[in-house]
């Protein structure tokens, strides 16, 4: 697993090399990309946007990308698991095989863009790609007057191509760094076939623990619209620990951490209430514990990956 210092060194080296810029639109579970030509000043501006990421890697806290973790402040997710990296492949490919990618003009772009990807590096194998959601965009049509950094109006004859000065995540050869969790998970959902996998993740529960009629369907419905739910379902499935657990153990655990066991287990079956979804998932993922000193119940917020 690459450390933040190693990733910072790789990113620094790549920023000194060639720069490319691509835009993408979602197509099923992939991203169809087009490349834009860059002037020297634009390439340097992209490097300038990316350089603060190196400082953040070296000074802020790296948090493992697990279901129970959320980033706070200047923290960032460090992604190293093979499945998530494979899911991010469509974004990484926006910076690869540039010679075969079709060119487009800023004037031809419209509001259908989903992502922008800046590639840094001379060689495909080592290149990194910095991604931002739903940018750049056409800010206006040509032939309008705007004040651009000055007090006088200037007539712009060509469409304005706006680019936000930030990246949401960066993907390297065997790592990813997430700076904006919400944007990252929104984009990941489009390419990772989450909807197709949710059924299997729910089945990893029902295979070992019976669920009351309607509960499995309700759990699937919530997971389809809530990233925190499907992230926990994915982790529960990956851990595989439910194959060694009984409903009676779940009930006993709920009593131990102060939950109403009758709302979780009824007639020997698990009951899922969408309004109490996090308590249900915390139980199945063992995210709750009772302090030995205070006897208070806590949620494990910084759970190490298994």
C-alpha cells in the first residue's frame, strides 16, 4: 500500500511532466471521453490547481475509505482496496491512450458534461488523473459583455469555458486520494454498478440470517438512494462474518449496546426499519460498543479496514 509521502512524491514528479485535459459523459457504467487542446499557460494553470494537493497529502490526516469513516476538515480518504480502484478505472482511462481519444473544442461543449479529468505524466503506466465533477462548463454564449478582473466591460466573441479551481479526487496507478467525499461518491455510483451489486450485498445477509417479509426489499430500496447505507452493506458483505453469527447473537448484542431488541429481531427474524437504518447496520457491522469505564454506548467512527 502506498503511503501519503510516497503518493506526494509521485504526484510531484508527475506535475513536472506533460499535462492533458479531457471531459467525459457517463455511458452505462463507463465514461466516454474527449480531449481538449491546451495552451502552455493553461497547462501551467492546471499544475497550479493540483500543487496544493501535495501539501494536503503531507500535512492533513489520511483516513481509510471504509463504510464507517467520514472525512472532516482537511482530512482525505486514502483508497487502496482493489475493488474500489477497479471501479475507478473509467476515470483513470480518461488520462490514458490519449492518442486515440477524439478531440473536441470548448465551443462544442454543453451542459451534458459529467466530469473533467486532468492527466499528469509522460507515460500511461505512471500517469495520474485528477477528477472534478460536472466541470468545466460553458458559462455563456459568445457576443456578450463581461467584466473580467477589471472595471471595464469586455466583449467576448467566443463561448466562455469555465473551470473550477479544485479537484475532487486523484487516481494513481495503485491508489486514489479523495478530497471531496460527496462528489467522489456521486461519480463512483455511476461507474461502479452499485445498483447491480446492492442485491448481492443484501443477499449476503439473508443467506445467513432470516429477515422479516418486506425487510430485505426495504433495505435494498434505501441503499439505492443512500451512499452511507450501500457502503455499509458492501463492508458487511466483504467481511463475511455473518456466516458465523446467529439471530440470537444479534439480539443479545443489541441488548448489550442499549438498543430495543424487539425492534431489531421479531419472531426469530431480522426487522429493517428505514427510519432506524443506521442502528440496524451498525449492529450487523459491529460498529457499536459500550465503554468499560463509563458504560456509555459509542459508535466506532474510525474503524480500521479488515
